[in-house]
C-alpha cells in the first residue's frame, strides 16, 4: 500500500569501514515488530535499521501511521539493529520494545536496548536496569516463561562473525563462547538463556543445558510447546555450519537438545523459522528456510552442494544430516518429525529469510509466507571462481587493499519475489504468491503479521533492503467472506499479555490451535491479537484456552466474527499443577 505514512527504507551500502567483506552478516537486513503500544486497540509498527535509524509508527486508524520515533525517545546511538520484540518487561500492562544489535566489529558498539513504555507515547531506555544490556552479535530474542514460575524469561540467539574457514569442522558444541581462545571481538555468539529473578535477568545457559558455542550461527529462534506437555520448547535455526538445535523442555528448569533423536535431517543454511499446526491435529510443525533456488538457472549458478566425502566427514564430526533446502517438519504426534517439504512443494524458495506460518485467507489452515532476496549474490559461482579470485590474487601481489571496493562492486545483484503458499488441507501447498498480489521483486528480510485495520484478517509488513518497506492490506474477507474468531488474552500480574497461552477451537472434526508467542520468523515480532480463520463455518462447538500455567478455560459456542477479550482466572492452589489441569468454564461474559 502507498500513502500509509510508513516510508521506511533499510538502506545498506558497503563502505570501507562497514561492508560484507569484513562482516559476514552485513546483508542480513532488519526486522519488524507489530504491537499496540498505547492500548488503543490499533496495532502499531516498529522497523529496525542496520545503518540508519529505527522507526516507530503509531497507527492512527484507516491505514494512516505517524512516525513518532524522535519524540518517543528511541535514540539509535548508531547501532546496527537486527531483531525486535514487543513485550511487557516491567509487567505494567504496557508493551515495551526490546531491540537487538550486532555488527560494528571494530568499535564494539552493539549493546542491546530495552525501551520501557512510559504510557504517554514515550519510552526510556532501561536495559541495564533489568540486566539485559547485553553486548553481542544478537539476531533475535524471545520472551516466555520457560520454568512456569509466572514471569517472563529471555532466550537469545547470537551469531558470531568468526570466520567459518578457521573452524576446520571442529565440533566444539559444548564449549561456551566465553571460553574460546579467540580475540574478544569474535566472541558474542551462541545461544543464551536468561532467567527472570524478581525482575532481574540472570544467565542460566550452562545449567539449563543451552549450547553457548561460537559455532552456532543462530538466525531463528522459535518457541512453542512441540510435544503438548505444557512446557515451551525451543527450535534454533543455525546458518551454514552447525546443525539446528531442538531444545526440549524437561519440566525441571532444564532443556535437552533432542534434535537427532526426533528429526532425520535439517536445513543446511537455516535462516528464519516458525512453528504452527498445518493439518489441524493439535500438534505444531516446524518450518525453516534455506537457500535452495526454485529454478534451474539459479540452481546452477549460485553455489555448490557438498561432495560426498565432505558430507560424510561432517556427519562423522557430529554435524548430523544437513541439506540445502527448506524443511517442513511434520509433527507425527509421537515425538518424531518427518520432513515433507518436497512433498508439500515448499522445499526451494531461493535465498530466503523470514518464514511465517499463518492463515492468510481465513480458511482455517495455516499458510506459508517466505521473504526472499539478498542484497548481493555472494555465492555466485562465476563471481567466486573468476573475478573475485583474480582480484584477490592481485591484492596479494600488490598489497592494494582498496581493491576491495572493486570486488564488492562486481558482486551480482538480483532481486527476488517473495513467496506465499496456500495450504490445500492435505499437507500440500500451492504457490499463490503472484495471485495474492506479491508481485514486486525485492530484498526482503524480516516480516510480521497483524490485523492492522481490525477487519478480521491478518495484514503483512515486510522490511526490505534498499527499497521502501512493503505494507500489504489483506483483502481476503472481502473476497471470500470467510469467518473468523478474534482473541485477546490478559494473563496474571507477571505475564499480563499471557505469552505462552494456547487457544484451541473445536469445529466438527477439526482442532484449530494457535499459540501466543510474538517472536517469530526472522528478527521479527507479530501482534498479540490472535485471528483464527474458520472458512465457511457459521458456528464452532467450543473454544479452550490453555494458559501459561497450564490451567484451562473453556468457552462453549463462541460468537463468530468478533474479538473476544479473555482474562486468566487465578487458581489459588498452585500445587495442583503437575497433577491435573484445573478447568474453568465460561459463557464468555467479557466479549468486546
């Protein structure tokens, strides 16, 4: 859409000081956050920038947004910002903003920022006050209650710029990044878990079983209850070296990486990822993006697959089975996953970033949206084998380091179409991107969804490099007339937005479920209001909310095409947890 007031452009240009030669993640782009910062019922938008200023846009209604970044107090401090999450850190019922930072290898200027909401459209940077002023190469964070003690903890993925060719396929998965014998500016990688102890976040990564190693180049952190035991698990997508991680919550304050016991293989250069139920059986699937081109020309001109000897040596070293392709891991409901990406038609989408699974057409099935494109085709074989090799050899001979500019200028640039796949309801997907209006080529990275105009379907905001951001209005309800259920949740004092709740709608033989975890895809955060598509159904049997502490509220026959505001009821005897799940029946007295 044009004329919305969101005129954001993440301009990323190579310079002698900051460029893709020095910083491996230079072209990874920025993220998007969607959330209601002033509790007026309209979802607002935050965009992160790598070399420019982050922007906060206030939703004024009727598709008009105001840029309030400067008066809101969001000081950039020349940061290289990456991921963003809206979350209520100080538990006052108002969304705060956590911004991840990276880059700046030479200066070290990359502390993450926490902007506390002052309830008057201004914010105060307070990361140090909460123990969250972490200096690392952070891709994204997710706030959720991993130990079910009632407050929100923080999981963080970092991506160190340590040169991959210096690792020699050495498996140092269990060596924490702080103990690596490398220069300090190469540290700041690995996964980290911070437990909320009375409002102060303290790192508990090692005792909780989290890999803090520099070899995990984390790009996606997806949280959700994958085995339906009531405890949130974590899937981490790692880029082009270490295999992905699947941290299964053990229910005792620790996690166990059980990926090799539960999956046959993973993507090789895993980028963004998301969790959602694609077949309405009540179990969530895992979708991860990679760099496999979808057409023959780019398949033959962009990079090469491992030869069998290298592949076997990496498997022997403990890096498991990794293949350059998107993976759609079908949850079999017994703790095991089967990759069906080829069967489903979503295995190759080119150089892909943001991965989102959501119901774009409100038919009751989660669809897939993928952001595509990289600012420079750094794996182009002609460039690597001919031009770059010649220039590098000349640099060695002459010592003319300024020739680096010539190398960067010659890297091919090819914008790509983003992909949208419609769920056909039989584990197969149809490429509907162009039919749905995604016709403009781009270099797209982070993306987030939310009902920006309160019309009952999910709109999209996409962060692009070197071109204006995309704002897509969803017209599906006007076109197909599908019904929906809207849900907003209010939790308890320490988790007022009820992060970690699951909403389940029972309709005939279908079990349509959504889990409230805002941090999704790639470096992005979706809106808290859940929109559950129902297709042509004119009624549903019932709706159930499983709250973060595993208590349950049941609501018979909720009204359709409405937003239901539901509040968690306090269960006095918390010792019940672990024995049975207390149920609370309701006739939805608190509807909006």
